[in-house]
C-alpha cells in the first residue's frame, strides 16, 4: 500500500499518512469486509492518494484563475467535503463509480458484494448528498 501511495506523492510522510488513513477506514468497516480485501485496500490507497493530490492545488494568484474555473473548483471541493461525511463504504463506492468510472459489476467484485447491493448503496449515498446540498 505504501508503494502505491508513494507513486502519487512526492513526499514519503504524505504517503505514510495516506496508508494510515486507509487502514483506519478499513478498520472502521471491518464488519462489512470479506476476505481477501487486498484489492479494496489498494484501490482505497490509490483513491485517497489521488484525492490528496487534487486537494493540493498549485499556488497561483486568484486573479489568474478565470471566474468559471474558480467556481468549478469550489463546487468540486464542496462535493468532496460532502462525500467525506458519508459512511466509509458509501464513500468508497461513490469514488469507484464517479471518480474512477468503474462499472457496478467491478465494484461488486472488489467489495465482495452483489451488483444490486452496490446500486442500492450508491443510490442511498446520492440521496444523502442531495439532502446535504439542499441545506
């Protein structure tokens, strides 16, 4: 897992932090996991590494950013904050589906679940995010 995180990070300490976050998330959802969970752990490490890189935006003056791009960045940041408030399994499944573009069958295979269960979890997560957006 550390090797995967290090591929996306230019800092070994950040890579270790990402791995610790993954291990914590895996621990929090240990009741829902089925072995082997290696594929899920690697995918979570990859996703958290990518999220970490996305959050580390290059430092440039706000005046150089077109207004539309600045608003889009704010919407993406807001959406990522909302996703982070969901239960760990919903966060993972949403990221697999919408950030990685994975098919329901692929997600079901990685999580040792059924396609129907994955679809229901995604639906519930989307509804929760919509409710939070309306607040």
